C-alpha cells in the first residue's frame, strides 16, 4: 500500500468543527506543518489551489496540505466536518488536495471523524482515545486513497519515470542532485524516490550511477580519454571515486576492463 500521508511526529489538533453556511467562501492562508481533513455532510464544496480545482459532494472526503493557499467556496446550503492538525508529515503526492469519493463503506470513517470532533471539544484531556482515532483516520485515508488513486497513479507514475530518465540522460555531464530532479518534476524528493523505487526496483541514485559508468566506459574505450578527462564529461570530480564506483558496478577494475576490451578487439580481428 502506498503511504500518501506519513506522520513523523505526534499530531496536535488545532481545529475540530462542524461548519454549515449559505454561499460560503473562504481563502485559507498558508500554514506550514499543517494538515486538514474531513468530509462534506451535505451540499457541496469547491476547493481550489493554484494548480487544481475539486468539487466535493455530499459524502466525499478531503485531505489537504496547507503549505499551499487554498480557496474554499460553496453555493447554497452546505455543511462540512473538518479536523486540522499540526505535526511534521510527508504529503506524498503531487496534488495539494486529495479527494475520496463517497461510498457506502465510508460510514466508519465519517463516524471516526465526528468522534474526533466531539472529543476535541468536550473531552480534550482524553488524549489516548484522540490519538488512537487520529492515526486510525489517517490510516483509513491512506487505504481509501490507494483505491481511488490507483488508476490515476499508474498513468502519473509512468509519466514521472520517463521524465526522471530523460532528465538524467540530458544532464549526465553534470553533478545530478535529487532535489534538482524533483524540482524539475514539481514533486517532493521523497515522493519521487519512493515512486521510482516502487516502479523500477532500483533507486534513482543507482540508475544515475549506472548511466554515468556506461558513458564513462564509452569515453575510455572509444574516445581513448584518460580517466580524469572522461570523468569531466560525466560530472564526476574525483577519478578515485569513479574508479571505486566502476568496480562496484562492473565487478572489475578499470584497468582490467580495458585489458579485456582490447583482447576482445584483437580476437575479433
């Protein structure tokens, strides 16, 4: 199961309410280390960020990372039940807001959110039960998001894997930093690395190193460059590090590889 929401510290509830209004509109400010989740009791809500827009209908759930500005609006009468928590977390998806469609099996999740709201307002000292419900709700969100996003993620994953490989291919002559790769894709480094490992079975660093060594071999053999010269073309500053990396990947030293390569050339003639 993918972990779309990973909690790294004990959450603290700062908002827990049932909010109803007519023709509601609110621009939510940016809040770091702040996660908000809930569901629409009745009516509908439209949530917008710079990049996406969702319309949430009766029974739909939502969870969003408040490190982005979000506008929320509704026309007519609506009510949503919402919990906001402060904590350290990873939001492992490229979208700032995630939506779970209403289903007949979501009543337990609704009840857990409502109990969280009730306890937070009437019995805030009951921390064991509150913490249990918090983690249960977040686990349920991960389960439901895996169902709802699986088809979308398959397409997104393929696109991101292709873009990662293309970025590496175009930048082999430079020192490639994972933060720069993730930034070029518009996703977090953690999400990118997890996605790549899950899809390919290897790490991005391993892929980069293999590509650099493949290019290094071509430069050493076909271009007859020195190791130092070849390293300058693959973004490796230290020839000694290149030698160690070569041996790790090829299971032989550069000198042994050169000798084997030349012997094969002689035999072929």
